[in-house]
């Protein structure tokens, strides 16, 4: 069974101290690193996405001086800025494909991004015969949700590793997980995989 791991937007601007930092972001970065140390070999493809917004302009209305935090946001993850870098707690050495999204336009799903070589995530999954996708990252109620829904729409079996995600707020994060489960995603714990390994 060919599997992929998605690491969604574990970037400085989305972890503590960032422009749109979420509580638990740094802990998620460290937990994903630990998961990779134990399980990188379980995946044929490991895709990490980053918001990579243009520094000039509003990126199609994505940036706003008066954001509504639904469709518009404060400036974040500007291409080449420290805020757009991966969180230092995330070890990306096992990542096979780095994807940048939101270059001049709003983008939430990792499927909206491309590699520097121009590959889409859909193409990467198809070319490697991926049928199962584990999803981790930030934020549960926004880009993790969108990426997982797109993976389901592309016909993959999706597991959300609930101990390797962090959301902006509890209520919408719980609603997102309920929506994903209803759509067919499996809600699982990465710790369960490690427990099975230890038996």
C-alpha cells in the first residue's frame, strides 16, 4: 500500500510568536519531527507545504489591513521572509517534495501549491501510486481541513493524525474534524502507530 505524509504549513508565522501563530504550533513541529524519526520509511512520498505569498499587493484580497480572519488576514508568510520559513523544530530532511502555495492568490489546500519544478501534488500522488495519505500540520480549521478534503476528493484514503495538528480555535477545529470524519477521513493518533511498533 503506497502511502504519503502531508505536512501542512508548519511555518514560523503559524507557530508561537508568528503573525498568525497558533497555540501548540511549536509542539506540533517537534511531534512531527519525532514521527518522521520513527516512521519516515513508512511513506513513499512526504510532502511539506508552505504559504509563500507575494510581498507586494494583497494576494488577491488575502491580505488586509482590516482582516476578517475568514477570507482576509494580516500579512503573513511573505516569500523569502523568516515568517515563511519552516518552524525550526521541524526536521525537513526526510521531505521528498516541497510545495509553495498562495503566490499572488489566496490558497488554503496543499493541492493548490506546486514544487519549484512545477509539479502539482495531484501529479505527485498519481505518479507514485499513492492510495493512502496521513495529514499533519497547521491549522486544523483552515489549511489542514482544506488539504484533507482535497485528498478525499482525489480518491485517497485519508487519516488525520490528531496529535500532530494544531488549530486556531477549539470550536472550529472540532467542527473541521467532524466534517472530515463525515467526508470519510479516519481520525487517528500517531502515538497509536508507535505503540504498535513497540509491541
